[in-house]
C-alpha cells in the first residue's frame, strides 16, 4: 500500500509517495518511494504591477459580450419601432430615415410638433445629387430613439462614483445654462455652434473619467425619452404610455450584476 501527499502552493506543488502498512488498525509509513516539486509560473506579469496574464483575454471576452448584448438590444428596438410605425418596414425607406441628422431629430422631438418639422420638407443629398423626403413624421421620433440607444449613457458601480457624479452635475449645469430642454436638445445647440458633441474624449485610455470633464448618465437619456413622448403625445395620441414604457425598458434597463 502507498499514500500520495500533496503540498499545493500558489506557484508550486510538492509531492511525496510513501509506502505504508497497516498494523493494529494503525497506518505506519515504512518507506519513502519518491518525492519532488513542480514549480510553475504564478500567472502574473513580472513587473511591479503584477497583473494577471489572463487580463487581456478577459477584457477581450468582456468586449465581445458587450457587443453581442448591444446588437441584441439594437435588433429588439428596431423591431419594436417598426411594430409601432416609428420606423418604415421597407429597406429603402429605412435607408432614407438613416440620412436624418439624429441630433436634430432629438431636438425637434421636444420643441416642435413633428407634423410641422422642417425635416419633412426634404433632405438634399449633395454627394448623391438627389433629394429624399420622409413620409411619416413619427419616423423622426424613431430616428431619435435609435440614436439614444447607441449612446444610452453610463451606469456604473465603480469606486470613482463620486467623480462620475460630479461629471453628471457639471453636464446638467451646462444643459440648464444653455436653455436646452434635454440632453439631445443641448447637443444640437452645440452642433449649431460648431462644437463637438462626443463624450469619448472625457475618458482616459484605462476608461476612467478625466478630471473636470462633463459626462452623461443613464438617467439623462431616460428623461429625454420620456420628455419626447410627453411632448409629442399632444399631437400623436397613438404614442401611448405602454409604448413609451416598452421602449424605455429596451433602451435603458441593464442586466443585474451577479
């Protein structure tokens, strides 16, 4: 008879095989057959940071997972917009809606009756030397919602939440100072002034927020969606609260953390 003993460490395994015999219901070692140790890499980089070698692979997997979830959410939203006639079914007409400036659409949805929107007068495509015309004013709302889904804001439980909160308050202050009604209305005003409207420049390479930079949160986008429905419901009674809640649920809600 023999027994195998193991000593398992963080980057090594020691082992020994001992011959044993049983006498008077007791196990007695009688001979050391063999022993040794297996040393292996501890799975960390050899610099001062000691980062796991699996970090790059884990980050890539997380990015793929996020992309898959975004595509699922986008497809679900697109089908819902078609169901409620906020987006045309025909591919060629969908392509026409795509030419609408999404930020202008977001602004129009909270300041104008879409029946009277200047976007219905036609859009001149200079490169293609042709003009397109949107048939249904509610396609403007659909285009705005599709844009919000692409940039639905940040929702984090990270340690730097206080810094994020300061960034959200800074942006909210800028929105109020400009006289804009929603984030989308504010961004359109910025575009008209020749300003940039992307928030990616507010982040470091490691994904953390730069100091004193404004940044949107998820609540700003939810408020914008509800404000658009509330304003346009006066002119389009078919924009029910059930429709609003269903679309908000698709765009805004996030999977619960495990």
